[in-house]
C-alpha cells in the first residue's frame, strides 16, 4: 500500500438548513482519504477466431488453440476458477461481389472467448506473449485489480473518518465555537444545498514507478473514501 493522502472538504452552517441537517447550529464536514496501491491481479479478456468454408474445420482449429491457451494458463499457476472458456459462436460470412452485385458465401467464422485472471502481475507480459504465440488472435481488454480491495477500503475509510474529525475541530477553532456531539455520519453525502468550503489540500506524493516488463506499465490503482459528518456547535 502506498502513500495515504488525506484532505477534507469543510461545510459550515450556523443556521437551520433543509434536508437531513439539524435545525440547531452545526458544522457539516467531509473527510476524505486516498491510497495508491499496486495492482496484484490482471483479468485478461481475449478470443480465438478462425474462418473456414466448413464449420467443423474452423471449430477444430479454434478448439486446438483454446486447449493450448488453457495449458499455458495452468503453467502460469492460474487456478481453475480463474479460467473461463466460453462456448463457441458461429457466424456465416458473406462478401459483396461488385461484378454480380451479389452477396457470396465466404465461409463460417467460429469464435470462442477466454477470460483469465493472473495473480502474479509481474508475469503479465510473459503470459501475453505466450498466448499470442499459441494462436490467440484477439484481445479485448485487461482489468487490473487488488485482491485485498475490501480490506484496504476499510483502512481508507478509517483514515477518512479521522480526517473528518480533524476537519471539524479545525473549523470549530477557526470560528471560535465549541464543538459538540456528533449528530450523524454517513459514507454518502446528505441531501442539502450547502456549498462546501474547501480547506487547503495536502500535496499528493508522486507514486513510485511500477514497470512490468519492458513494454508494460500497470501503474497504480487509487482507492478512495469519503465520510460525511454533522456536529453540533455551541
């Protein structure tokens, strides 16, 4: 986990406001925290395509490449539940003949999709190269993620709560009022027209480079959280 950034948006209302805010004098604050983490999982979506005049021939070629791809996945320690090989789809292909102004049969296109989730991101470029060499001829996208996302989010939420507490104390001090009890807290903003006052935000530290192979850079994933709290003031 890298570089926790905390900042706060401050809301102040000394009179009654609409929505879920109390009628008594209060402070409405937002705490915020961010954490940059290096992804440790890569989900790759790809497909194997072949076109032949006979469906059986195209299917045979596609199935052969699929078998190779699954074998490669297992060599990269991708477990069964992270290998999703879909059933094949068959499409009739036609081409337009300009001389006859007719659509002519060009064969059958057979395709199968394959989704793999790699738990060792450092091996991502090696896996791609092996799949290409095996005959996989279409790649859709790759989604990078963090296996412990929920646990990290809890940590970030706690930091956001701490930030909201500090924001409330600082704002109360700046306005020479006494901070009272907590009225409400939520991870979603309240339905109120109050315009936020933004406190000076801490400068975000630069993330360390995360090169994966010579031609790939997975970068970092930002996990953030916000918490909204209302405090009474005296």
